[in-house]
C-alpha cells in the first residue's frame, strides 16, 4: 500500500483517505464510480450521475516555510507505520458528491494528520478528472503494482499527482 495525496493505493484498489478500517469502513474509487462502505451498507454513485466531487475539511499542513520539511518527515513516518495514530482517531474529512438531487457528504478518515496544500489541490483536480472520465483509477493501481517501495516522499507524491492530474 502507498499514500499519494488524498489517495491510499493498493495493487487493486484506490481509496479516498485511509484504507478500510477494522470494521471495513472506506470510500473506494473505481472505474464505475464511488463506493462508500459503512457498518451496515454499501452505497454507490456512478460517475454518470455525479455533477461534481470534492473533499472538505482536509487537514492541511500549516507552515509552508522550513517547518514544512519537518512536518513532511513526520508525516512520512506516520504513513510508514501503517497510518498508526497512537490510539488517536484519525482526522475526519468529507467527500462531497453533487448529484441532480443535491449534495451528499460522506465522512472519510484521513490517511495522515496533515496533507500539503499542493497534494490537496492536485488530488481534488484528479477527482474531478475521474468524474469527467478523463483519468482512470487504474492508472494509480498500475503505478502501485510497479512501485514496491511504500509511500513516496512528499516531492515525489506531488510529482505523481501532477502527472496523473495532467495526463
């Protein structure tokens, strides 16, 4: 598994935020659309009915100056330890799915305590491209199958997101 931006990527799945928790709760991105698994059901939104998709309340890294490098190192250590929060609950964010019937918010656990603002922007753009059909989650899973080194460092994550968001 590897975290790149707001996505947790396995060899066969792409999740928004963290991978499935012990109860199986997760939000998965597929070529067909978005699937949210809760304790009692699975909900699905095909790309064709979504007018927009975005994330709100994403935990963002504070200082863009030198402290950012320190935070990035801490972030990487947290992710490397399989997203362990030392007993704390992970930060929560919301996936906002806009359909003809209105907006629905799905709660998502963040994979880390802080994302860089660039990772957030590029991830939001990639989500929009998935919805528009101009990008495919399979690109991310194909990268994961080829990349065996775990979660890349922040500059590499941003470069990957930039590549996927522009491709």
